[in-house]
């Protein structure tokens, strides 16, 4: 992909100077900086990746033992929080 970005002259100068110190092209260094700075898909929160969230949630649900008895109805009422 080709992307054209207008940057201020002083920033371009800094980029070119740093690229020269590292013996790489300015474009290559800019790409490296973007790669380091932008979050990878793995770093993106799961809730921002709905398809993966759905799979992870289903896996989590299936990881629970379906034979565990459900709570009794009063367990979720305010008096039920204190126990019987």
C-alpha cells in the first residue's frame, strides 16, 4: 500500500537524520516507527473485536460445568446476600 503523508519540514529533517544514522531509508524508518507505535490486533481490546469476543465468550461459557446446580431464587435478593 502506498500512503502519502504531509509532515512538517522540521519533522522530515529529524526523520531523515535518524534514518541516515541507522543507515536505512527514511520511508523504511517511518514504517518501522508506525509498526512499533500502532497496536497489533492482539493488543486491541477483545470488546473491540466482536467476532473474536463472541468465540472467547462461548469458550468461557462452555468451560463451566453444566451440572453445577443453579442458585436458589432468593440468593440474588438483597436479604439473600447475607445468607440464610
